[in-house]
C-alpha cells in the first residue's frame, strides 16, 4: 500500500483530504442504504427463499447484532493494525458477503451472509470516523467533515425506499445487495492513494479474553432488548439483558486491570466526551421510540402501505441531512453550545406537536413533528461526534468512534424496547376502557395491528367501534412517548448549554503530542499544535 503522511495538527485540509472524505462517505451511505432497503425487500426474499417468521427476524436482526457486537473490537483493532488497512479489509469482506447474500439459495445462507455483512460493517464504521479525525486536524474543518459524514449516513436512509423500490420493480430481490460491489471496488481503488494510514504507536496485541467478554456483554443485551420490543419483558429477554449486564461488569473490571486494554475507559474521564456520549445515547433512545411509534401509526392507524409509510418518512430524513450540514455553518457564528441547545429545544417542540395527535387524521401533524424533531436533533448529533473525536487522543480515535457508534446502536435498541413497552402499556390500559360491550379484551390482541385484524372478524358496528377505540388508545401511547421525549430533549438542551458553554471546537490534540505510523511501520511524527 502507498504510505500517505498525516497532516500536522491544526493544518488546513487540502483538496486531497476533501476528495478522500468523498471516498469515505460512499461506504457510509451504502451501510445505511442497505438497512433501509432490506425492509422493503423482506417480503420478496421471504417468498423467494421460503423463509418462515423466525428466519425473517434473524435475516433482519443478525446484521445489527454483529455490527453492535464487534464495533468496540474493530475500533480498537484499527488503532493497532492500521485504520486504512482494516477499512480496506472490511471492504473486501463486505463486497464478498453482499454477493453471497444476493445469490443465497436458502434462508440459512442469507442469515450467514448478513452476519458477515455485520462484522465487516463493524470494521468500516469506526475506521471511517477515525480517519476523518486523522485527516482533518483543523477543528472547524473536522466539524464540517463529520457533518458531511453524518449527512451521508442519513442520505442513505432517505434514499433507501426509493432505490429499493426501483430495484425490486425491475430486478430480483437479491439485486438490493449488489450496489455494495462497485462502491467497495471504488473504495479499494482510491483508498490506498487518498487515505492516510495510522497505527497507534506502541500498540500491543488485542486481548482475546476482552474481545470475548465484550461480545458476551453486548450481544445478549441487544438480543434481549429486541425480543422485549417484540413480545414484552418475558423471562428469556430479561435473562439475556441480565446476562449481558454481568459480563459488562466483568469486561469493565478486566479493562481496568490491563496495561493495554481493549477499550481504554479513561476516555470516559473527559467531561466533554462523556457528556457528548450521554447526549447522543439519550437522543438516540427518544428518536428510535418516536420513529417506531410514527411508523406504526402511519400503517396501522392511517392505513398506509409500507412503501407509502416509508415515503412519508423521507422528509424526516431530509430534515436530518439539512440540519447536520447546517450545524457547522451556524457554529461559526454562534457558540456551538447554543447551537446544540437550540437544536434539542427545536426537537422538543416537534414532539410537542405529536402530543396533539388523537386517533386518525393526524398525518400532517405527525410528519410536521418529525421534521422539526429530526431537523432539530440533527444539529447537535454531528457536533457531539466531533466533540467525542476531538476529546480523544488521535491514537484512541478508533476506540472513540466505536463507542460513539455503539451508543447509537444501543440507543436504538433501548428506545424501541423501553418506549415501545411504555406505549404498549398505555395502549392496553386505554383500550380496556374503550372496548365495545361484549368484545373480550383478548380479541384486540396486544397491539393496534391486532385490533385491526380482530375488527375484521366482528360485526360491522362492533368492528368499527373497536377500531376507533384501538386507534385512540394507540394515539394515547404515542402522545405519552412524545411528552416524555419532549421533556428529555428539554433537559438535554439545558445540559448542553451549560456543559459546553466554555468553548467551541475541541482541542485537536488533547494529549499535546502524538505520533502515528504508516502501514509499513514508519513513524510519522506529529508536532503539538501551536
């Protein structure tokens, strides 16, 4: 591989770095595109492969399980063997796994391919963020670069329904996996020439026991939360979360004892880092719960098809792209703490709109609230990523990026499980009061979708009354989640204004002096910022 020197701390990025950012943005867009497309393709691939309900769930979930489980390991591994090297290895594996998925002949084969996609995706996500930390050492430019990265991730989510719909209309279901091949080929061709290499100096071997403990800590928690979101807190998901918690304690204790830990917990000692991580985690929890409720409302209450519901969610993603690109521009004129606070306050206002939804007829109110909430939360999100990367020494950027992205995965799982459970509790409680006379509570199922199905088996009058009660009860769950989310965002707005009020962009080199190495092992000295 061609060795590419790192820029000195504080140096302005050149055309080379911005071109390299475009190369890094491609896999980022692809990874989010892959997730959103699969939801559309699931009915087609299930019919083609004969996948049963359990296999369908594993096809959907195994990717996120593996991605979340391996983020911490891969983030640290990139710091040790070279971030560019790990990124390119991941690109090769991802492309091969995409071809395997496209031409799968059995559900088990597709599940295995999706698992491999998740592991290889975990190599790329922290590597791209850590390389941005290496290439953009000017704080303002790094903030803009992170915003571009974040907007590309959201762009994939927005394009997913459109690209997926077109591909499924003209090709077979496996075609949705094949865009990965040319994108990864471009990354492999341009990466060695444009991307710098960085390997933390003096990095030791990866502690395999820590890797096993990290997987044992993360995977059961993600599994348990996802199962709880589907069927409530039954013994199995509760036991899985408890098991993960036990292994988390063991993992943390081992990291504190090791001289060269898999995850350096000293990163959390930085107030900027830990506060930014907390803001990102809590915002992710709220937005995941709100998006879950909104998607269900569009389909079960408004009666839209999955594709129609997905299209109504596109404005939300566009708002997130706009907000993430606007954030660094505003931060040049306004103290970043105030930009973050204003964004979170705007998100709270968007959720207040959701509290006014009652039964049917709330489509435009729902979409307007999502646009405000998503656009508002997009202002602090790239800035918190920037703060976390800037608060960590360059040699720990991969681990910092992995923590950031792992918190996002955990936030989604927590939001769906906890807020979904809260909404389900409110739904059941209010539906019990609104059931038509003579209709047993069990007839409406545990969700509004179950009530819609049950209404079709009842006489017309009773069915209509059940539907009205179920939709009103679901709206009650939605508004409860919205009120809680608005309160959390309001608190986060105050915390952000206070915690980050002293300054803007983080010090590009908190450690003072850093040194990197090329892939070939040649030291690249990095002088302290003046």
